[in-house]
């Protein structure tokens, strides 16, 4: 079930139609590579980058732009409130030869909203249209997509209007997180709106929000008729979710990850972080702690390991703590 973001000389086709959601602070190069290697993910997305940072050669932004050929197809997400600057940012994306350029119109964070970027653009659809049109002109070969929410709050659901604007401006696909900006991450995503959006536009619609288990992918596709499914938070605790969902899509059963697979993924992520963040030891240790925390959720005695690694000073100490943990798990299981 391949999905194509078309309408440009360099369309992006991926199969299965499963997309890693952009997550600031999480979907860095190491995480994206890891998911690619586990399999099942169709399109991976980078962390969002500001059009300001992208066009002013900001050092932090340049780090965010790193990617590996192995990640393709790969999407970048840009945000900003000024059409001119967003066009310059889009030109830069075109030069970087990333496969897809996405515009963020869903971020509910106050500092982004106040600058009238992210979900703030759902308050001003004329400005949103101007930004989409300017970015589209600056991307002659790269497919452009837009990610948004239902609207600012429950009194203003204007996602259909925005979806139609996207369609009219030549956007290749839209992704919708079925919550309002005001909801942030509270309550439940209401998938019925994804079905409504799908009925209203003819470009591909990617559904997003509260896909927690592989089975939810099938449920979202069936209930909403959407063309693809985007998964964010669930991939942090279960990075195998894409592979498991891909098996279900192919009509095959899946097995939950074993302890050996968990150990292997922690070690692989460890090595990727060591390779890519060696020049920033503090960032490196924070990342090592964070991801090991996710991958050991729901694992017997996982809290034991999480407590231990919270105060470890070096990657070597971290590595031996992880090895000891899995060895003791093995012995407990054998006893
Ligand atoms: C830590 C974190 C960072 C996020 N960063 C972004 C972002 O940079 N851009 C964006 O469009 N959405 C961002 N999101 C929202 C996700 O892309 C996604 O829409 C949301 O988490 C709902 O999907 P889920 O229920 O599968 O997690 C972020 C979410 C989280 C939890």
C-alpha cells in the first residue's frame, strides 16, 4: 500500500504509509536511523526547525539539519510566521535535497503561538495561505506538506478550510493531529474529524493522534479512510510499533519485542549517540538516559536500571550498567 506525495518532479513514494511524527528533542538523526533499521516506517521526520534559524546559519539549527542517506525518504519540518522568510527557508530545503518539506501549523507552544507561527496560523488563514504559497514557489522539485490541528479551540474548528487552502495551493498532502491547540495533549484525539477532512479534500490525508498500539493503525485507517498514519509518542516506548503495524497491514501477526531485542536496541542507540554527539558530552549523557528510560518501560525491574543510570558519569559506566541489568534479567529468568 504505497503512498505518494506528488505534484513535483521529485515525488516521494513510501510503503507502508506510516510516518514518524516530528518531535522536537526526540526525532534526531540517531532516533530516525534506529527506526529505519528496525523497519516498517515509510517516512521519517526531523525535529522542527525555525525559518529564522535556517536562514541565519544558526549553529544549533545546523546540527538539526544533519541526516544520513540511509534515512530516506526523509521529511523536514519548518515553522515561522513570515512568508518571505519561510520562502528563503524552503529554498534552503530545496538545496539540501531532503525528500519532503513540511510546514508546522499545529505547534501549540505559547512562544510559537505568540509569534503567530505553528497553530497560531490557524487563527489567521490568510497569513497561512501566504506562507504556503510562498513556500510552494520556493520548492520547484520537493513535495510540500502541511501539518495542523483541528483549530485553536473547540469554538473554532477550521481544519477543513485550511485543508482546502492547502489543496488549492498545490500542497502534496496534509497531516492532522485530531486535537485543538488549546487541548495541547489532554483529552483524546477525535478521529471523526480526520474522516471529515478526508471527505473534504482530494489530496492525501495523514491521520495523527493517540495511535498507541499497532492495532490502532488499522483502526484509524478503517474508521477514517485516511491515506496514511502518523505515529509519535508510542514509538518512544515501542520503537517496533512501525514494524509491528506493517506486519498487520500485510495480514501477518506480530510478536512483542523480546528482552534480547530491547538490549540490542539500547546498545545500537548507544553507539549511534556516541558516534553523533561525541563533541557534546552533556547532550550525549542526557540522550543516553532519556532513551534508555523509554525502552525499559514495562520491562520487569526497569525502574532499577533507570534509577541507576540517572547518576552515571560516563558512557562506559552507562554501558556496563546496561549489560549488568540484562545479565541479571537473564539469570532471574533462568532461575
Ligand atoms: C516531545 C514532543 C515534541 C513534539 N514536537 C513537534 C514538532 O516539532 N512539530 C510538530 O508538528 N509536532 C510536534 N509534536 C506533536 C507530534 O508530532 C504529534 O502530532 C503528537 O504527539 C500526536 O501524535 P501521537 O499521539 O502519536 O504522539 C511533538 C510531540 C511531542 C510529544
